[in-house]
C-alpha cells in the first residue's frame, strides 16, 4: 500500500522517535512511503537541498 506520512518538521520534534517507529513498522510490512525521510533526525538538512519553487507552479 502507498502511504503518505506527514509529521512536524519545524514545529517541534519531540515525537521524532515515535515518527521513526511508525515509519519502520510500516516499511517492515512492505508499505511504500515516498516521504519516509520526514521521520529522520536530519530532515531539515535533507529538505534544504530541494528547490520548493517547482512545487508551487
């Protein structure tokens, strides 16, 4: 199953271990998560290299 995972990126990361556990469990069950990297500790560094302009066109 394709799953869209969303979580807080800048509004607080106190639940980051929970995000990671959810993503890990769903991935282990063979679900596809296109943006699973949102659960990672370095998400802001990963997102900084993406140009947001094409998304708003």
